[in-house]
C-alpha cells in the first residue's frame, strides 16, 4: 500500500513536468505567431500615421470596427474547429481533420457577405453615431479595401486551427516571419512610392493575408506531416456545416462579448469631461492589454490543443494535468509582465505620448493595467480549456453575465456617478474580468474529465455513423 502511494507521488510531478514541456513546445511558437500577426495591423497604422491626422484617425477607427465586426467574429468561429479537429486528432480519426477544415472554411466564407455590407455602409453608421463625416468617409474607404483580407481570413483561420490541432506550430511560425518581412516593404511601397495612401496599407494587409494562406496551403498539400489528415473534398463537408455552427457560434459569442465590452467602454470615455485626454488614455490602456493578450493567447492555444487531443484519445487524467500545467505557465508569464510594467509605470506613457498629462495619467492607471493583465493571463487559458473541451456555450453565458451584467454597469457607475472618470471605466473592465475568471475557474475545477472524454469520443465517432447514414440516404434518393 505504501509503495503504491509513493509511486503516485512520483508519477504526478513527472506527468506535470512532461506536460509543461509539451505545452511549452506549442505555446512558445504560438505566442510568436500571435504577436507577428498582430504586428501586421500595427505596421499598417504606423505607415498611415505619417500621412496626416485625417488618415490616421480614419484608419484607427476602421481598424477597431473591422476587428470588432469581422476579424474577431471569424477568429471566434474558428474556435469551434479547435474542439472538432483537436478531439478527432486525439481519437486518431485523422481524415476527419481535413473534412472539418473544409467545412469551417465554407462556413466562415458564408459569414463574410453580411459583414461586407456593414463595412460598405460604415460611413453612414459612423455619422449616425456622431463621428466626423470626413473621418467616417476615410474609415469607410479603408474598410472597403480590407474586404479581400476578410475573405482571406475566412480561409486562413481554419488552416491555422488545422495545423495547431496537430501541434504543427513551426510552419505557422516560419510563414508569419516571412509574411511580416513581406508586409513591411510592401506597405511602404504601396503607401509612399505608389502614393496610394491609406488604401495602399489595406491592399498590403490583404495581400499579406492571402500570401499566408498560399504558404500554409502549400505546406498542407505537399508536407508528409499532413499526409494522414489530407482528404479530397466530398459531400461530407457540406453535411457537417450545421454541426460546425453549433460550436462556432457560441465560440464567436464568447470571444466577441468581451471585445465589444472593452470597445463600448472606450466609446463611453468620449462622454467624460476632458474627453480627449480620457479617450487617449483608455485607448493606450486597451492597446497595452491587447498586445499582452496576443501573448496570453498562445498559452490558451496550447491548452486547447493539448486538452482536445487528450480528451479525444480518452485520457481524462492527462487533460486534468494539462489544465494545471498551462495555467502555471500563463500565470507565471502574467506575473512577470505585470511586475515589469508596474516598475516602469512612470516611463510607460512615453512609449505612446510626449504629453506630461497623458504620461502621468498612465502612471496612475498602471496598477489597474497590471491587474487586468493577470486576469487576461488566467482567462486566456480557461477559454482555451472551454474550446478544447467543447463547452463554448457555457463560456458565452459566462462572458455575457460577467461583462454586461457586471463589467459595463460597474464601469458606468464608477466613471460617471462616482466621477472616477477613465479610471472607473477601466475598473469596470477588471470587475468583469474577475467575475469571468472566477466563474470559468469554478466550472473548470468541477469538470468531470471522464465525462468530457466520453463526450469527445461520442462526438467524433457518432458523427461518423450519422454522416455515413445521411450519405447512404442521399445516394439512394439520387438513384
């Protein structure tokens, strides 16, 4: 009896260390990939920023709105593929990865036309919201030139999830380096040399997106690493669209609800006294938080991949260990970043502005930014657990309650009623994040991993039989 207990004490730390290595091997490249992809938009804004205040304002607003209404929606929906592909790979149903990926690409492309209509009439919408007509028109023009990038994203995001589910992160890393190296000179040439202005930045971004699609597609077609998961297009792809949407829609809601709440609070800052200062500071805070989240997302991707693989393979205990390992990595990173920012709080503002008032305000906000970063590190992994397990619908309800029943009301009361201004609005975001992280932690802590593994196996193998029966029925009707 004592010998078996001693073995357990040895096995658990060993499993944890091994999982740390596996999760790190996925997280490290995904962190870099996420940052490099984020830098594409940053480069575009920097290039346009030297054209003048009008171009910069229009592109900044357009970037924010196209992210909220388009790119974040596609990214969220692609999260459904993390459940399906990850669990199928763990269950060794390799050919299903190809089928699921085709299904996701078609499903995301179908979402693009309504988004395009919204972008085409963006100037009308912005004017109705009280924005300057000239800035609104500039934002609309930039958004319309981004439409090719939207369709490129509808293909790119499923491709990245397809590779991520197989832990094939290095191809994405190399392609992201190539794309950024292409994007910088291409953007400069189109904006300045060909004098296309902000339109050139949008064209460069779209070209970079489609080049990334081409590079990753070539890898999947010709690499031996994807040999088992490559499949020809078949009618099974179309039969799986409804199932994909059942996971993709709550996954998109889960991602977008928090994103929208942050944007709403930033818009509310425009109603405060000294709106220019408040909006500038909150925008800087949101930029810092978003930049850090690109790092935290890599840990969430690692959690999603490892958990979905282990659940698909029927290893509930390994999935449990993955949760602890990825949380340890993410929280450690969050502490390091937040402590660094706290000690740099008096000079942090100079990275964004030379105005003393803005710099001092950022120093006051720095402790709140640090707390927000810690919350983001935790919730990124917990959201990855949700995607890997397939309970995105629960995550959607959690985010709805956390940010719209708690975060926004608290921020509005503190900002406007108690006159804490921008500081109060950001405390509202933190309050929502705390509620979100607490609820997701409780749900994860009480998860029955054996039951989740059974559900994963059921999802993968039952769909096979149901698709086969539908295919047989269609064949009979055709004959």
